[in-house]
C-alpha cells in the first residue's frame, strides 16, 4: 500500500499528482477510522466526497454512513472544505 505524505493535505495539494478516487478514498478511510491520523469526521467526509466525485461508489456509501453521525453544521463544513480543495486543485475533476 502506498504511503501518503499528509503534512499539507488539508492545506491543498497532494504534491504534483492528480489524485485518483482510490487515493482520495484511502484518505477518507484514514480520517474516518483514525488510522495514522487523528479521527476527524469532517475531513473524512471531505475526502469521501472528493472520491465520490471521481466515481468511487464505496466513497458514496461511507460518506452517507458518517454523515449520520454528523451535525448539519459539520456536514456543511465538510462540503465547504471539499469545495475549497476543489478550487485549489480542480485539475481533472468534474464540475460540481
């Protein structure tokens, strides 16, 4: 399995790569389970949302599952974070 440099993931770019749905899904899993990073449902939702935009069906399901444990304010924050990330890294993503 690939190792991700997560120093500045939330700040924007994943290096010079154009992340695929599997990489984005793995980031969602990392944040949803607290695997190698502190558990954070807002960040998990953001990464699952981005993976879902890339066509990852499992990301859609996981995003729905964690949304059930989040407040409307938290979901809005996650959606805003995903939009912000897309604005900074839109290369290769479909328009929302």
